[in-house]
C-alpha cells in the first residue's frame, strides 16, 4: 500500500516545503531586502555617528558633479569613502593617491552594493611629515616639467614705473611694502587684494597673477612692470596656498617678472622656486624692486660730472697743445721779411723793364715812320689799282653759274608739286585735318579732336568723330556752300 502525505502535517525533519508557511508560535514576519538594508543603515549610523579614520588615500577621483570618491586603506583593511561637493570644495589641499590623511565623518551603508562606507565631512593631512612628503612629491613633479629651471628666470626691470602687489589688503605686509617703496623710490603701486590662507586662497592668488599678466599695455589700468606676491610668516599649513600647483603654474606662466616674498627667511614655498626672484621678506622684495632714489640721483650727478669732464678734457688738452705749438712758431714779420724783400726787388726790376721796353718800342716806331710816308703809301695804292684793272671777268663764268642754280630750282619746284598733300585729292583721296589745319595721320589723334576737316578735291567738309553733326561753317573763299555730307 503506497505511502500518503498530509500537507498540513508539520515536517518532522525541518527540511521545509515548497511553499513557505508560518510556524506555530512564530510571530516574526519575513523582512524585505530594502527593510533589512534600512535597519542595517540605521544601526551603523547610530553606532558610528562620528568617527576619525587614519589611512592612505587610494583611487581618488572627482565626479562631474563635484563629489569626491576615494578609499582609505592600511596594511590589512580598506574602506570606501565619499565626500560631497560642498565639503570637497572647502578642502585646503588636492587629495591624491598615496597621501596619508585623517578623515572625519560618519559611517553608513550603501544598499546598492551591500557594503559600508564613510561619508567624509573633513579631511586633513596626517601630520607635518605627510604634508612635507606631499610637498616634496609636488616639487619633484613640477621640477621635472622645467617650471623651476634657471633658464626660465628673467631679469627684473631696473626702475619699474608700475608695481603690482598680490597680497592681503589688511595685513602688515602691504604697509611694509608701501613704506619701503616710499622711502627708496616712490612708485605707482597696484594692489590686487586676495586671501593669503584658507579655503579658496590659492585660486584667488592665481587669478590675481593671471589678471596682472592679462592687462593690455596702454589700457585704462596700467600694466605693471613687476609683480610682487607677498605674505607674512606662518606655519607650513598657513603658507600651504603658495605650494598649490595652480599658484606655481600661474607664476611660471606670468608674462611679467615676479618676486616671491612669502614668509620669513627660513620659509620656502614652491612659489619661491617658480618666481624670477625670491625675497626673504616682503620688505626685502620692495628693496629688490626699486633702487634708492637718493643714491640714483647721486650716481646721475656723478656721471654728469664725469661726462662733463670727459667732454672738456680734450678741449683743454687741445688748447695746451695749441699754445705750446704757437710758442714755437716764428713771428709773422719774420716769415714775411724775405718775401717782402723779394717783392721790392721784383717791383724795381719791373719798373726798369717797362721803361726799357717803352724806349725800345719808341725807337722802333721812329725807325718805321720813314717807311710810312704818304708818297710811299700812294705808290702802293696805285700799283694795286693797276693789278685790279688788268684782271678781266668773262661773262660765261657768271651766266653758267646762274643757269646751274636755275636748273636746281626747277627740279625742287617739280618735286614739291609732286609731294604736295593736295595732289592725290584729284584721284579720290581725302586729307584729314584738325581745326588748326594740321594734317592727321593716326586714328588716335583723329579720335581726340572734337571737329575734323575733310579736304576733297573741290572743297572742305567738317565732321565730328563721334557721329554728331557739327554746326555748318561758312563756305570759304572759292568754295560753294552746297557740299556733300559724310555719313
């Protein structure tokens, strides 16, 4: 006989059936996953409402929403962490992997992944050693990029007209700088007020440096020739804003020479390495920026005197040499004595020579006067007249020359008649002339004339090159008024 089973009978072995049923005496209803997750979340948050954890950051990333996600770990354990955007924006440093921190917040659970995590409200670097390690790590990374290289350093202007100062407007730093500038060399100072420590100070300092660099020369706000980034002394935490990468890169990218005057002589920040010159104190930065006006005036006066002495020294030396040479020169009377004596000698010789020459000419004239008597001259005239009368001119010599010249003249007349410009008019040609009667041979010349005269065999016709008909001119002498029109 087969075995039979009763569905209502309890399972003696406790294996359970196919359908869940209540057990006698059990009043606990089954919980949903969401319910148990909420219970766990409430239990954890009530028990661990505030904790401080120390660990090494790992897997740090910022979401597009601004929230910060990371993990805290040590040698044996790991816990996830999240920092909401509001708290993440107030961080005084940039979290990165490998940095040891102390995170304060509360523990909670994340039901979506069945794990627990810490909601970080505050994060600090775990001790000054960790802070220095982060500083050295950042310094090495930026130095590898060449931001601290010596060849990037630029010389400071000797006498800047405008000086830009990036510092707090209420501290003693700006007063020290202004006081020292007024004592040494009063200059035009532009102050860009910023926070020098705390949340957002690094962004303000970087924005001020980039703002000075972006000013256009000759604009409404004068562009500084030199920028001083200054802050008083303090602890490494107080000066941390000047170790931020954003400030270092702003100083390195600045188009204006920068003096870094952060802290006191023993304080060194990454901004000091990136700047063109490091000043131990803000007061020392003002001394580097400008020279002493009194010393500069004394130097200019001394240089002016040296320039004057250098200009007058050649003149003085030249005067001394001239006087020495003038003393060795002979007197003008001694120089001209020989020449004056020679002039007197020549004058006397000239006088005697002229007198002798006149006497000789007088004697020669008197000797020739006998040959110039009137009877001798008349005799010469008579002989010339007799020779002229003996010459006979043949008429053929004259007539032959006249006939030759007449024949040449007839040939020229025939040639002129054949070359006359009006001769081809009888064969149907036309002579084109301007209003002055000059013959035109080029089309361009004819096009520039307002009126053209066309001379035919039997008369002249006036036309316009553009096609307009000119006023009818009065007929010339010997010509009829009725002439053919040229279309």
